[in-house]
C-alpha cells in the first residue's frame, strides 16, 4: 500500500514519533490512521520500559500559585539538561503543576494514575511515556508538594 507524505506528516505532528516510525506504522495499519496511532503508542510504551532504570540527573522544577490560595512545586527528572530544557519537557512539567492544583494527590502513584485534566482518555503516566518516546530518554516524576489555604 502506498502511504502519502501528508498522512505521515499528520501522524508525526500528533504523536511526535519519527518519520520512518510513522511510515512503518501506517503501512502496518494499512493506511488506517487511528490504528497507526495505537501502534506508535504501543511501541512508545516498549521504548519507555527499556529506558526505565536509567539514571535521571537533570530536570526541572515548576512552581505555580493559583489565586494566592493554592501553590504547587513539581519536579520532573530527565537524563540530560538538553531534554530538560526542551519545549515538550517544559510543557509537560507545567501541565503537571496545573494538574496538581486542580486535582490533589497524596502520593506519586495516585498522581501518576490521575486522568489528565485536558484529555481524560490519558493519565499522567501516559503523558510521561509519550514524552519518553519523543525525546528518547528516561523521564520520571520526582517530588511534588501542594499547599492550600
């Protein structure tokens, strides 16, 4: 089956996967865009599992205060500062801070399992796994704090 470049570009923009990964997924899915997205997601989870356990020495801490009533600090760790300074990483840690303001969590496991406020078909762990597949490094949630008056 012939896959056109517009489909590859669209899939790449939505998933952040490489061009060849998108092409292979579309070929495997016989042009079915939704099935190709699922294939890429599954392969991303496998990549994330392979990177699990790698040391995470870099990262970012995001602080957010909402209406001077709720404050949060979220630490997201990566292997290198190059990834920690990338826009997708910055965006994720910012979204995680907003998530924690909206939905308090007692511990990391509870936070990672929360449905994402912008897309409840995903949880926070899914977002981290998607980032891992995009950047090719281990990314883990560090510590987080939430204070409310």
